C-alpha cells in the first residue's frame, strides 16, 4: 500500500526555496573572478533553491512542482539577488543560515522520500530520490560553476545527514509510524547531524588505498606482501643463456 504523501504549507516550501537561493548566491559570490551579472546570480539561486525538487520530479516522471505555481521562480530569483547584495550581512548570520539550511535539507529529503513512497516506489529507490531531492541543488550549482562537486568530497556531512534522516524516515514508515511524526523525526535528525558536523568539523573518512591502511602485526607473523624481497637463485652465466 503506498505511503500517504507528506505535504507542507506552501509558505514553508517557499521559505526553504528562499534559503537555498540565498545559499547559492553567497556561494557564487566567492568567485569574484567569474564576473557574474545579476542574471547569472539569479540563475544560480534558482538552481540551488529549486534544483533538488526538479530532479526529484523528473526521476518520478511528473511535472516539477516549481512549474505548477507562479511563486517558486520569482521567490528563488529575488532571494538570490538579496543573497548577493546583502552577502556581508548573511555572512555575519552564518550559524543561523547553516541551521536554516540544515532544516531545508531535512524538509526537501522528507518531501522527496514520501513523494517517492506515495508513488509506489520500493524503500531503497525512495531513499535515493529523497537524498537527491535534498542535495540535488548543490550538485547542479557546482556543475554550473565548474567546481568540484561538494557532496563527493570531504566536508561536513551534507549528503550523509540527508541519508541518515531519509533512511530513518523509511524505517519508521516500514514500521507504520504515522507519517507526520516520522517526517518530523527525519527533519530533526538531519538538522542535528548537519549542524553538529558543521560546528565540530565532522567528516566521513577520506578515500585511501587499501595498501595504505595501517597493519596490525603479531610478533612472528608474516610480513606484508609489499615488504617481501624476491630472492633470485644464483645461477651461472651458461645456465642463464640456456634459459633464454
């Protein structure tokens, strides 16, 4: 039986879009060498604010929700411009912006996951759609700015927070917890993980080759393969000539 769709009021959704647009404009403002104009900043803001929802609805094969209302595009564009013009002010409100952004990640993740479950998708694909919905805007932003995609590099558990929150939501839905309660738990979990990670610099382990992992040896144990030296038997020159 499909899961009931978790719906939030339009104004909350627009607030989430506005925060995403501000974040996008603040991020783009760091690249002064790119010389982006007002239109460019607006496009980045729209991309960050609406990108996750657009990817979500494309994956689910529907018309993006942002294209079914007159509010989304203007709100994203206006707040992107505000993010550029008032960047110094928003920089001073860094902790508040990070917290609101964490809540936004949780909301987008909840909406994406529950929308996928309501469409009849299995739990794992629904979890994937939820995470894409949460971080898709930042991925598109980095691609448009031609910079390394942040969620794929060592950072402050941006995508991991969304994965934890959406995963917990799926588990609660499987155990038939009321959808509103499950959604609130998901948002709180995502927000707490993201804020604490940003505060204390938590990250996932960096990629390392298996050969660089530390070795725990017992006395008398066999040495690692890379430490072995190949012993070549001493042979006479005629024997070498014969082997060739």
